[in-house]
């Protein structure tokens, strides 16, 4: 039986040279990547067009006025209506995954326009990511779940009405009765007056129609949208609807619109005496983008509220006033050390939300069935197409570019072909069946790393640019590339010993200990380090409870042929006579692949690989020490040190002469 098509797999496991983003120390270990990833800089890597992200500002650029029509504040009557309907329909809301999203609509997130415009300037519509000097990040489906309270599972927002046509007809009839004026529009205020506390048989559907029209899919005209009636009917009847991808598609589209307007304002000039303002209307709930910034950039966020047990996470930021910031762009450009990759993994009030992430990393067997939490994580981790309620709005979703936001290691991001079809085709792509036979779930507090190959690629992109942006005295961005930076950048690009730190991090020592031996030539480490065996990569906990996993099953979880061979060799108990400890990055225990399959072990007589539950970090460290060996070459000689000395002298001369 043929294995699954590789391009449909979600993740892959292979040995790589990884560099820690906290210590700057490199090591070779088993790493976990989201697909598609590329293992060569010369391969099909999808480079972000960084030059378009930070355009050079012309003199007398056109002022930009952004109208955030999708940013809705709750009214007192709405809060009262929510409290009443919540007492009646709490269980239904929980069942269909909209309870927290409705409660979130009662919170007030004060807008900080400079912050939104600053981060929007970093947006890249080609990749749907923010491109900072130190790396890529973006708002993902996971953010929609934790911040918005929306579900990633369920039917499409374009689902047909089914047998709810009679209720939809009554909603349209009620809408026609409140249409007033020449423009023939049904205002939200009139809709609320008609249905609030009315006791109508369709009050619940009308309530949800108001919520969807104002807070989920705002159009900017305070109207009740007829397009949301089928969604409200399905929700009332207990059918779950995947609102998260639809809302995220709208946010992506409007961030691209805002970024294009920023570029246009920077590149456009006005003559002396002319008055001109460039206006842009943004119809998406961008308050979620601002909260995303607050969650991940501590230097740009106010002090969060305390939240009560059971309150949605958005309550952290309810009612907080905006912070005074002199230079948003500069703060974004230099946030590499403070940026929080996984903010939702932290406990709030000593309590954790119910999530798929555990204290230890583990594996999940797909054959045994996936619960809703794991299915939701799958939607967050794999590339797909996002379908919005808005006509012809289909956006690409590329989480493999920001794998560290999910606790996965980051390698070169591969290209993803567009579906280029209808909304139905795009939805089929989003909801496709999982073909992996096994899924890796990282530990809750694990901090992942990047490959040295990714680091080199990003540094070349970074220094190929004219320079990062810097706000001038008037708060507008200007190019700050200089001859000095260009020369130093060229030196870094051409430095062949790969003595590089993670994007935006200062270079650190690359000395790696191997047993009692020290290796200072990192090229030597990369070329000569050999893993003779990986023992206990699937450590045993309960050998009495086992199920069989055949060798063909390994075809479904992205483990390379070389790694599979190592796994099989490890079971024989053989190991190198020169076993030595190759330490992990400072502050971390060695990573091991572990399987947690409903407290079942996996033993394959053919391969000799045992796939069992996890073990303690102490045992893992001991097992790691026994599993790796080094082939130590002769010293690299004086040529390398002479080259480094020459470069150091040249850098010192440049700093002195160009300062």
C-alpha cells in the first residue's frame, strides 16, 4: 500500500544543525518542522519581497487617514442583551464554539492607531506575515481561537441554509420592515429595538445576526447583513461553523489594503500649497491585531488586567488606555529579544486553558482517532486556503513560515501552490483529511530554534535590503541604510565560517563541547558530527501495554529515511565505543521524540522500534548522553584564526573611519 503524498503531510522529523535563539549555541539534534520546508538555500525557497515592506519615504509625503470601521465598541444595551441571552443559551453557545466570542464583544479595546499603522507597515501581502528585521511572525488561526474565541472546526460560513429556509424567510421579512430612508438599509439600532427582550420565536437568531453583522463581519455601515442569516440559523440549531478562518481571511485582506495605502502615502508627494490626504477604510476586526501585538511585544503593551477563572483571554486587555509611544517602528525593529513566540502557553491566575499541549512533548497516533483539540491544532499547523464570507475573498495561510509560534523548529519555508479555484475548492483544501499517521505535539513551555541554514538565508535577505526603517522626528519612517551598514553587511554575508547569531541577535560563542573535547570550528562540527545511534528516542514507560506499528507507518509522519535507519539501528542496542555527550542549547534538556497514544506503547517486531510514553527529563538526558558520538577531526589550523583576526581588524578600522 502506497504511503501518503509527501506534500500533504503536516510535519517532518530529521536531524539538523540547530542554533539556539537564546544562547546562540549550535548543536545537532532531532528537530521537528512544519511542511513544506526546504533543505537548501538554492532550493525552492519562498523569499518575502522585503524591499516592498519598508519603502523609502519621499519628501512631503501624503498624510494617511485610516478609518477603522470594523473596530466596534459595545453599547450598553448590547451588553445587557448579551447577559440575558447568555443565561438562556449558554449551553448551545458552548456546543457550537461561540460562547467566548460573544462575551468578547462586550469588552472595549481602545484603539492605538500608531501601533496598528506601525505593524501594518511591516505586513507582506505575498506571505501574509509581518516581516521584521529579526524574522517573520503573523496572526494565525491559533490567535483566532485564543484571542477571538472563534472555532477553527465546523462547516464553512458559506454553508447552504438546509431546512432552515423558513426561519431565514422570517428574518428577511423582519429586516424589510425596518428598512428606512432612500438608501433602503436595515440599521443595527432598529434591529436591536425590534428584537431585544421581545420574546419573539426568532429572537435568538436575530441576536446572533446582530452579533455577526456588527462584531464578526462588520461592513462599516451599521447594517444587519442578510448574508449572515444562514449562519445564525445553523448556530441556533447546534451546528458548529468555522468562523476563525473566515475572520482571519478578512483580517489578512484588510492588512494588505492598509499596507498598500501606507506604501502609496510614502511614495506620493504633494506640491507646495496643495492640500491632499490619502484615505483608507478598513472593515475588519483589527482590534484582534492590536491585542496580538500586546500579547507578544511586552515593551509596547500596557499592564494587563487580572482575569477571573473562566473569563476569555481578551478580558486581559478590556478597557486599557493606549500607551504613549515615541517610536513604534524602532521598537518593532528591535524586539527580537523580548518578542514572545508562545504567549498562550503561560498560566493565568495559576490556571491553564484546556489545550492539547502538555508539560511534556508527546506523539499522537492518527489511526486511533483525533479529538477536537488535536483536529483544531491540525488546522492551525498546516498550510491552507482561508474562505471569507466576503465574495471572492480567499487568502493563503502559511504557518510553516512562523513555525516557532507553535513550538516547532524553523527551517527554510518552501513554496505553496495556490488552489486558484472557487470558494468550494478552497474550503475542501482547508478541511482536507489528515494523512500523517503520527503527529508530534511539543511541550507547553518548549522554546524552539532555527536551523543554521535558515539563519544564513535570513541574514542575506536582511543585508540585501537598503536598511531597516527608522522613524524620523515627525514619526514617519525613513530608510536608515548607510555605507557603513552595507560594508559590514557584506562582511557578514561573505564570512564562510557561519559564525552567525539568530536574526537580530548578537553573535555568540560557537564553541560546542563534546565529552571532554572542545570544537571551535563550526564547519568541522557540521561536516563530521555523526549520530551512531538514537537510543530511547521513543522511551518506554509501560511495556505491558503495547500495540503494533508496522514499518510502513513511518511513511506517514515525515521521518527521513536516514532518521528511520537510525531509529531501527538504535533498537539493536549497538552503540559507538566513543559515545560522548553533545549538550543541548543552554537551559534546555535534550529533545526526544515521545509517543503518547492513550497510555499505549507501540512495539514493532520488524523494525525493533518501541513507541511508548514519555520519561523524565533526567532519564532523557542520560539516554541522550549514551546515544551520540563524535568523529573529532584534526584542528583546522591557523588559516581560520588568521582570517578571523583579519576580519576583526577590518571591522575595527571601518567603525573608526566611518563613525
